[in-house]
C-alpha cells in the first residue's frame, strides 16, 4: 500500500520555497520538482509494521539573516518539528495505531542518503502568528552551533501517544535530514526503510470508535485497515448510551431546551447535566466523562458564560479543548461547543441554529437561490493568506460542486460590503484568513470587519463562520468579542469557530483546509466532528504549534449541527413522518413510514422516545432505519401515560418531528390515572407559530390554562373547562396580537397550580 503525503493542496511550503529570500534550487532524488514524499506500507498487522519512506527531492535555498547567508531546506508537504534555535529541518510525519498496553519500538532497516558540504543551516525561529507584532528576536542555540553533534538527535522518534475517539495512536516522526555544524554537512536521505514493533502485553486491540470519525482515521492513520475491524462499534451501540451531553445551569437549561430536545428526538440520545453556577472546570469535565461511552458519545455543549461554566486554561491557552480530550491527552474523543450569553442571547442562538440553519425553509420566498455549497473566502492582503484560500477553492471536492466567492482586501480590492453582500444573498459558509483581534478582522478592507458589520446583516440563512485568526474568540473579557457578536446578532452566524489567543499561522492554513475537506470531501457532516478532524491533523503534523492552536479554538455554537452540502438551487428533500396517532401502553412494535414529496425514503434514522434523559421523565429511547419501503419498525415499551416523540433525520433533508399520544388524544378523553399534577414545557419552545402543550391530572376536575406576560397581565386563555384525570395534550396557537418575548403559561386546577416559562418569537 502506498500513501502520498496528503495531496498537493496541503503543500503550502512548496509554493513559497523560492520566495523566502535568496536563490533556491530543487535537489532531485529522481522525482519531479515539488513532488511530495511517499510512504509505502510494506508489512502491517497487529504486532508490527514496516514502512518505506521515499523522498523525491527537496528545495535548497539561501536566506539572509543576522548578517550572514544561511542555507534553508524545504520538503514539500512537510514541516519542521524541532525546537526554536536548533536547525530548521522538516520531518515526515505519520500517525499510526497500536494495541492498548503496547509501546512502539522502531528499528531502522535501511537508509540511502547523499551528503552536501559547506552548509550553514538556518536555526528554527519563533513561529509566526496571525496578528501584527514587533519583530521576534533572532534565536540561535549557540551551544549546538559551536559543537560537533548532529541534529536531529535521532533518525526516527515516536511521541504524542494518546486516544483518538477510542483508537490508541501515536506519532511517528521521521527525520530525512541531519546537520552537523562543525563539519558543515547536511545528510539528506532519499529513502528510509524502518520497522515498528508493538511490544508488550496487549490488553485490547482497539476500543469502539465513533463511526463519524472513520473517514478522518482512514486519511490520517497509516495502518487503519488493520485496526478498523476491532474499532467498529458493536451492534446497537448507537442507542446504547448517551451521544450528546448538555452541561447547563439551572437558569439557562430551559432556554436551550428546544435545541437539545430537537437533537434528542432526531437520534442523538441527549442527557442534560445541570450544575450550580459558578461551576469548576473539574465539575464540568466530570459531567461529561461520567456520561462518556467510547464509540457512542459524540458531542458536548456547554451552555453558560465564562463566569458560570468556565473554559479551561491548558498550558496557558483558554478553551474547551480539554473537555473534548476525555483522557486528557492531546487528541479529542468528542466534539465540544459552547453557547454563551444571557437568557435572551441563548434563545437567539438556539433560534438561529434551528430555524436559521437546521430546519431552514429553503422553499420560502426569502430563500430564493440559496445554495449551501457556496462559500465566501475572505483574506487579508498577504500572499500566504490568499494562497491558503486559493488552495481551498482549487480542491476537487467529491461530495458536491463547491463554488467560492473570494474577497481579498488591499490591492485586490475586496471590501466589507463584498462580504456583507455574499452573506445576505445566502452564502453557505464564511471563512476569514488573516490578522485578527478581540473584536475585529484586522484587515484593511477599508475598515475592520466588526460587530457593526454583523449587526447590519439582513441574511435569513445563518451560515457557519470560521474566523481563522487571532483573539476573535476571547469571550472571557468584559467586552463583546467578535465570536459573540456573530452569535448574538439577530442575523449573522449559526455558529462560529474562533481563537482566544494569538494563533500560529502555518497550522491555521492547514486547519481550515482540513475542515473543508472533512465537510465536503470525506463527509464528516457534523461541524464539531469536522473541526476535530482538522484539529487531529494539525496536532499530528505541526507538533507543539498545532497543539497550542487546538487548545485555544472554541466552537461557539452547536457542535452537532449537520452542515448542508447540496449544490443546486433546488430545495433539499423534506421528510414527512406517518405514524400511529395514538398507541396503548406496554411493549409493542411501532411502524413509522417516511416520505419525501410522496416518495418513500430509505436510510432515514427514526427515533422514538418519551422525554429527554435527566430533564423530564424519560423511560424509553429506541432507534431504527427505514428500509427500501420507507419503513422502520421499532420495538418499544410505551409508558403508561404521556406523549411519544418520533423524529426522522437524514443528511441534506429537512427533518420531521411528530408526536404519538398514549392511549388517547385530546381533552375530555380519560387516560390511565396520573399520580401527580404535571405541566410540560410547550413544544417547540421558542414558539413561532404553534406548540403542543402536555399536562397530567391525578383526578378529574376543572382546568384553566392561561398565558401571562412578564408584567403579570393575562393575555390569553388556552383552556377553561372540565377535564378527566390522566395525561392530555392541547394545541396552542398564540394570538396574532402577541409580540416576541417571554411569557408564562399557568395551569390552574382544584389540586394546585403550575407555571412554565416560554419564549414566543414572531
């Protein structure tokens, strides 16, 4: 098996080698200029692997610095891994899997190399960041450069062992170059053959992995094919545990309930953990890890401000990445997102995520011509930022026909107005590459892109936004950062990724390219998991600078948001559920049929549940997949009373959620006796057009359900009459006179009164 070092798209260093200063030339080992290294797997099993690394050639060029002319080496598609001040030499990097309980022992079997004399290799300098700064001081390790030792100190190293979504992996660092300052020689290997043995007592080959991360593992893990059979989740694992953890405070849990209910009803088993604020980072981590099952748990959403539910400071970088790394190594097991702000701001974000993206009405008059596979690429006026965006646009995406609008500022003439026009016409994704700060894109376009520009947007389709720059996500300060502005505005973004600190430039280039590849080429459609695919790539390929970036980027939004990828102006499919209107309590098979415009749809994930785990009473959660007849028959034990929720989900289709009442439907029809008086939150909440309202009575009697505004004024009566004991459901259609805002629904009976808070959005 041959493996080429990830496509020409990623070989940014290849473009700039001749332009870094001085005269450059291609030193060929039989390969074409710019050809990237090739890694061939000669042998591979659970106990070992043998690899051959072929180097087609490299660039050797001169660069002036500190009053002398240095020699520089560039290897297409590869990056240096050494310490600042030591020779700047690129390495060939591979991620590999190994059984739990073993360690990798490397043996060099063969090396073919050439020696170059009169070399003075430039020491590695402080990596560049995406914001203006004073020039970094020149760094050189005088002890090394005045000695006779060769560097790197080893031909091959193994490091960064950790668990990536259930797979035990490590990083293989192969160093084709070796420099001796005393002799002035550079040894350059044209081929290296090495053997890696997995020594020790293997406790297990692999844990079950999240199936959504398999495409990223196929791309990144060189011996994945050997470990894949052992990493497959067992049958039924998808609904055997918690898939999505929401960490909330008592004050905000109801405000985000519409989001977690939607995901729960659509096949992501949600558990809600409510913490007292302010919570510690350890308490937040424990709330997530206590619900984690390898191969099952995929997402966590932290709902709260930094003072309520703080991010973690990991090696000086503030972010939520520590929560994603369940075992606290350097690789993520789950995708983590955050909704921050006060109650109204959280409700705004939930509405934008659901109505502005997940369930967006592409057929409405306001949505004419919206194609989610169209993207805007904004770049600061510097060659590497523009080249990064050019390479994203030039990539051949296999899943859809991507269309890109490039907005490059400065000499290219791009402006904030160009970005606004693209977003307002319904662009699918937005990416910025360049300098940044807490509240702005620091480009010169003219004027910075800021909250003022975001608040002036009029878009109805809310795209995901990727701020690949410095500091735009610094939400822990008193001022509103750019990431918060994207989320809190009436329009703007459904979610956005941003860094809380100065981020490193070169890893940023690869980070955003890998995110686009995950979403639109390998099919990792959930945005948080696509971000994790990009994160794993930069941690593996960029070492310490990639890891620093990983620790400072936060996804402000729902990590489970499924990114639309259809590429025509036609509307996406629209699922419609046909299910029994009511069912009796007890174990039984329930058949659900799913259609799209009258046509049966195969492969739809269908879910049946009666509540959300740890939020309201949930006694059952079962899933199935529709067959060629558009049907899924699911065995479920129906509880004694209440409502069964049925959801249908399939990528690039508008989802559907319906309700099945238990035993009977409507007011005045007796159900099984209820043990307590209860009033459910309306569904959906926030309410836009209508909502279902469930309640239970332990005895028959007069019932009044009324609606009050925040001033205490009664604005509507939903129900006033005699009702039998049991569980009931009524449809509430808010009166036209009701404006957007917070309201209270009050259930009044002879046995007591209950009140629930609701948001109405007009």
